[in-house]
C-alpha cells in the first residue's frame, strides 16, 4: 500500500527558503523498496499504537473506554482517508489540511486517554515529511508540547521523563528525517551521475564509430585514387601513345583501342568509387562550397570564407585533409578562443594550395600545445592531428599565436602536376618516351 505517510522525499520538493512561495512538487518517481518498507513500517507503528491505546482502555474498564475506542477509530479513519487521497500526494496544501485534521483527532484522543501521547512519535515523521523544514520543525515542537501537556493533565506527578520523552522523540525524528533526506539527495546525485556517464559513454562510442567509418572511407578513397585510379590513367595514356605509333590498318590497333576503352571505363568506375567514399560534406559540391557551408553553420563567432586564385579540381585526399583541418580549427575557435570574428581563406597558386584560419580570440602559447593530445571534443583532431594530416600529403602546417593576439593556422599542400597530352610523333614508326606518356602522378 502506498501513501504520503512515510518519510520518503521522493514525492515532495526539497525544503525551500522560509519566505519562498509554495512550489508545485515534481512528478513522483517510482517508489524504491526502501521507501515502501518505511511506509509500511509507519503504517504498522501507527495502527499498533492506536490498538494499544484502545486495548488498554478496554482492559482497564476505564470510564471513557467507549469514547477512547471511538477516538482511535476516528483517528484511523482520518489517517486512512489521507493515505488514499491522491491530493495529499501532490499538493502541499492538501497535506497540511490532512495534518490539521489528524491533529484535531489526536488532540481529542489525548484528552480522553494518556496513552494517546504515543501517537505523537509517528506524527513527527508525517509533519517533517509533508511540511517544509521550517514549518515541519515548528509542528514537531508544537506536537511535543501538546504531548507533554496531555501527560501532565492525566498525571499528578511531574517527572523529568514527562518532558524528556516527547522532546527526545521529536529530536530523534528530526535527525532521522534530515539524515534520510541527505542520503536520498546523495543517492539521487549519484544516480544522475551514473545516467550521465552511461549517456556520455554511448555518445562517445557512437562518435568513435562514426569517426572510424569516416576515416576508413577516406583511407579507401585515398588508396583507390593513389593506386588503382593512377595506374589506370597511366595505362590509358600508354595505350593512347602506342596506338598513335602504329600505322593505319595495323591489326593491333583495334585491340589497343579496345584495351584503351576498357582502361578508360575502369578509370571512370574507380573515380566513381572515390566520389562515393568522399565525406558527406564534399558530396554535394566543391571544397570551396563545403567550406562556405561550414562557415555559415558555425555557432558563436562570425566566420567569413574568402577564396583566392584560380580554383582547380583537387584530388580527394587533398580536399578531405583541408576540410578536416578547417573543421578542427573552427572547433578550437568556438571552444577555446572566445573570438568574435574568424576568417577562412582558400588560396590556389600555381604549385600549391593554402588554407588559412585566422581569429581574433584570446590566443595561446603554441609551444605549450605542441605536445598536446588531439581534442576529442573537436571531432578528434587537435593540433598534432592537423599537422599529421598536412605532413602526410607533403604539406607544411604552421600555427602563429600569442596570449591576447588571436591565432592563425595555415596549411600549405603542394599540388600534383596536371597530366599533359602526349605529343604526336613527327615520323611514322617513332616511339615516344615512356616517361613522357605515362605520368604516374596524373590524377
């Protein structure tokens, strides 16, 4: 049986300042086994004390035994009504009204029998549970005073026990409830920390899986581009040069033409695989378009993108590396720099491409971060990882910063040579040099 009768703080808010207005209690959580046991114990204690008071009155054939029995039944009925009333569970005002009715029934029982003072002990717990701390302690003190007064009214002898019993009982109840509430709050904090830890671990695992998938896609795209696609491109150029050296009508020309067409078709298929393995940010446009979308979606500082030079198509590993470095640098700007403005510049030159990320933030000492580990909060790429990306493609990575001077991150990648069309031989039967016809670095 569940009720608002046990000192379990799950259904009532924490004590508020004395002058604060009453706040609506939060939604009740499912009762723990400890709360259920405490409530059942409180019910049993109260009913046992009522049975004791009624039984002693009947056994002693007291003149008011009938009235004592009626008072016990009335008190039990009021208590049961509050236990079953939903409003007592959710409304502090309803709980206070219920306590008032119990107090009136208990006062009547106390006037009829001295054994009614024992009911004060479970009332302490109810008052501390249903009322805020200030009013609960006040109600406990008033209940203790009423119990002392009732005992003195029925007894001609005044003993220290008449005062110490109710007062010590109230003090024990206050200490017990406060200790339980402190343990409950600590348990709730630990539960929230555990839930947050579980959620964080799940998010971290999902992020690591996503990062691993993207890294593997990028690796496959780079390997296909650097091996299969480059090899097919070289084969196609060699076959084209061989075809041009053969005289018209040579029986080998159709076979060479078929081989060259097969190489061209497979090269197109390989490039399609590379495009399919490209990161999602590069699937719907060029690197410049991806950087522009990146700048538009950055929260916090105002970020501007400025392209420079004559754009040219970059190999997929170059685009992926530049995009990832830009994402990591902007993540650092948002998280650490406290900048108001930032700018990304993509510059195409004859033999290289340069990406600059500049902000007006607080800056830092580059030497202190040189040995730092990658920042997982920024997508898994810290300064060392950005440097490793640039150097893996033969590029140069530099960081210029200082406390209060902002930060400038620059990466320069050398561009691969563009493939050149092989020259037609001047004389019939002359064979071109293989090195001129098959540039292995052709994209």
